[in-house]
């Protein structure tokens, strides 16, 4: 199900960035991003919803990553199976918490890392939810700027990437309005 299209921006080299209102678990993409914490503990929000829907395979794989490599650093992303979900994988992005400092740049880094994980696997489409705007409390204005910047920077750094379709999947509300404002009439 494609959800409600809010805005689609055509980018260079046949790539696009689409803002939608949808259930992340129903996105028509190769992979989705989980708004994760460094221990890949799926306690609440989108992380808990993904873990419940994916099942034990995703949780076991995340636990193995932590056991082998330790906590995922803020600003980084790792990939696990999608388990029972209809995706090729789930990418777990660890965004910043408010008060850590340099939140906007760290959030851009986490999202670009997510897009890079998809690129490394030659996936063509990805959807990401609100990252760092919930319990991590990064203000919506900072998140909106970071989301748009991350897409722009990824496409600039990897113009030949197989990742051609990046979707931001949100709920109706203030964050969606901020992202629409940030996109305005600009092209990424």
C-alpha cells in the first residue's frame, strides 16, 4: 500500500525523495529503517512495532550483533533480517538524543549510514520513519532539516547508487508539517 503521497521531489540521476503518510510496515520498498537505540533493544514506538511484526529472527540477529561488536554507535546503522516482514532487511539507525550535542549533524550521519547500508546491498528503495524525534526528544525543526539534508547528501555522495527511491514515512502532525516546510519548492 503506497500510503498518502504528501510530496515527491525528483532528484538528480533519476532518483527521488517521497514524503508519505503511511504505516511503515506497509511501505512498498526493499527495506525499512528502524529508529533504534545503541543496544538494539526494541522497547517502544516504531522499534517495538517492527520487532513484534518481524518476530524472533530480527531480535536474535540484533542480539548477535551486540554480542559480537558491542553497542551500535550513535550516528551509525546496522542491518538485520526482516524476519516475518515482507522486506529484504531492516536497517537499524541510531540517532542522537537531545543534549548529546551536534544533534542535527549526528542525525544526518545516522540516516546517510542507513542509506549506505541499503546501497551496499544493491537495494533500490528504502523507507525511514521519524528518527530521534520521539523519546530521544530532538526538536522537530532539527529533525526536519536533518531528514532533508541526509537525502540530499547521500544522493550527492553516491550519484550512481542503486538506491533510487527514498521515502520518509510519517504520521500527520507537526513533524510532517515541518518537513513539508523544509522541502518547500526546493529540489534535493
